């Protein structure tokens, strides 16, 4: 969400707001239907601000924890992403007829 070097002296919320138009443009370019956030902080921002479905995967900082727990959480998150993708494809196919 933030495209500027954090050494600008601006807080995170201000940086997100400053960069929000660029993020929306990126979503439009790729015609995003599902957004996957890495970590809880970004997930909360996106869920609050986006009209589309937002999913979350664990932040990579958790790689220092229990590898089995991280693998379980990542597998669960990726299953949710796959389910969302399949649901979107089904709904798009039904619209097309």
C-alpha cells in the first residue's frame, strides 16, 4: 500500500492515504476481483476501504516461528484464495450464460 520510502517523516496512515490512488490504479490495471493481503495490518486497511473481497495470508515475518504452524496457516490461506477464485469463475461463467 505504501510506495514511498518510510524516511519521509510521514506516519503510516498518511502514507497509505497518499498512495491509495496508485493502489486503486494498479487494481484497475489487473482487473482485480480478489485481493490477497499479506499480514493483518494491510488486511484491516484493505477490508475497510475496498468494496471487493479481501483475503489474508500470514505475513512472512512469521517464518521465524513454528514451521509446521506457519505451513498450516499458509495452506489454509491458499485454500481460501483458491475457493474464492473458483467462486468468481463460476459466477462469471453464469453471467456469460
